[in-house]
C-alpha cells in the first residue's frame, strides 16, 4: 500500500500504477459485494418521492483517500464528522468510489464518464482526450484528460435548464503566476500542482470541471470555477446560492496530505477542522434551510488496500480495471444531511459516485449522463428522502 506521509503519495504510487496499467485496455465488471452494516438500516425505495422537489440546493464536499473503517469506525480521528455531523444525517454505509486514483472519481461524479489510463494516473500532463467515438451509455471512447465539447457535465445540464452551479476550490488563486479562477495547466504542460507548497495546496486533479472543453472554452469557467473565499458571500441569500455548490478543499484540508506542507497534521484531523469551519455556514444558510442537501464523501479509499466496487456498473471501455488492481475505488461511505432526511440513521443501500450524479440529476429534473444512466443503478429514493 502507498502509505503516509501522503504528501508524496501521488508520486510514489505512479511507478506502481505504470506496471498495473500495462494490462490490455479492455472492459471489466465493476460489481462486487461487501459486508452489510451491523447497525439498523432503513428500507430502500425504488424511486424518489415527490418530496424531492422540495430540495432546491445540493452541497457536495469531497474529502480524500480514506477507507470506510478509518473514517466511520469507533476509533476514527474525525470526531466532528463521525460524531457531531453523523448525528445530523444519514450515513450511507455502502457508498463506493468508482476507481483509483483521484481524478477519475471526480470526473465520474460530475459527468458519468468512466476511467481511462490518463485520468487514472491523475493527468500529470494536461492533454487532450483523443476521441475514437462514443460507446454505450454515452461513454467517450479514447484516452486523455480534457474531454471534447460534446461530452457534458451536470454543470452544462444545469445551465441549459436555467439553473446554477459553482465550484469552490480552496487555494485556486494562490499562485502568483496563474489565473485566480478556472486554473489549469496549458495543454501539453506538466501539472505543477501535483507537488503542493506551503502557500499553494490547490490540486488541479481535484477540480474536475477543468477537464471538459464544454466548461473551459466558455466564459462560465472564469465565473463559476472559483475560490472557496467566494462562498460566504454567495451563501448570504437563497437566490445568490447556486443550485449545485461543489466544494473542493486543498490537499491538506481534504485529508490527502499527512502531514501538510504548512505544518498542519493533515489526514482526517485536518479534514475535520475544515468541516468544523464550513459545514455550519452551509447549514445556517437560507438556501439550505429552504430545501438543502449536503453530501460529504471521499474520492477513493486508500490506494493499494481497497479496490472493491458496487452497483453493477458496466465495464469501462477505456480501462481494464477502474481500480487499477480491482474493479473500483473501494468502500468510503457518505454522509447525507438534508431537510428531507431523518437524522442519526444509517442506510446499507449500495451507492457510488455515478449514483450520486444520477441522484442530483433527478433532483433537478435532468437526464442521466454517462454511467449515471446505466441499467440497474440505484439513485437516491425513499431510503434517503425519508423526512416528510
């Protein structure tokens, strides 16, 4: 297992990834099983109830690289997340990442596109996606990082439906020589954010929006892919809060690095500290109170330990093993806090990042993109939306 200190995890893992990725690029099944949760669970429903129409704002916070047991177990160092916040929401005990390492999970979460070799290795060089056409369930066939304009995200869908979205990225504006919003490398250039500094811990690979021409070729990228410091002003009123608020902490605040370049401990301790600052602001906002849902999850389990999957996801056409040494990104869990979800409950329905995408699309009346529309995938239903 590539293990702490996580500050160098990405680079140390790349040699291993190269050997794993030498296998032929053919599809494989992403379905697997995992032990059922021991705590009481709620009954799953087949479809979302009409009450979901009352959810008008979705907030997503992605943390990094933790196995389910470490985050949600009795010995978890995340006392705020696994204690205070867990009592406020519903823990999805069988929520899975879809691959390894990071970027492929983020891309799946907003577009339904499955991993390819470049996204599995975090696009250390920022390249065009070389398309060979379109496969089943809207999968772009090919390899590379930045998807053609025809490949859409939930952000594109929201704009077309006259709704709003914004991505709030901690430290995105911290590089003196780089743009303050919509920050990404030049085509063909190395991604220097792979190696954070004490003053700049932004990670391009954790900002999936800049891997789509439909976003970066539009003025909306500069106005909607912004810094985390813009969030308090937007939360001031329900009307100024986007329908989708997508929050990406820096690589210390999301728990990726351990220890961090600025001297903080990193891991779940620093992730917990980040949540203590930002979650109360969200829960106190007019948008949340009027009909909000907050989802806190992790991009993937610790690489090298858990590459399990769920949900009968179809084979990826561009990567033989989405999890590099297995079918998925491992069991990570997710916490849902919502005005429509009963507090202090657990739910053992199997979900993954594609399921989160289809659930958000359902809330906003949008079609399912990519593998979010694959047969048999369960979107959130009465099991999650169980509060009248």
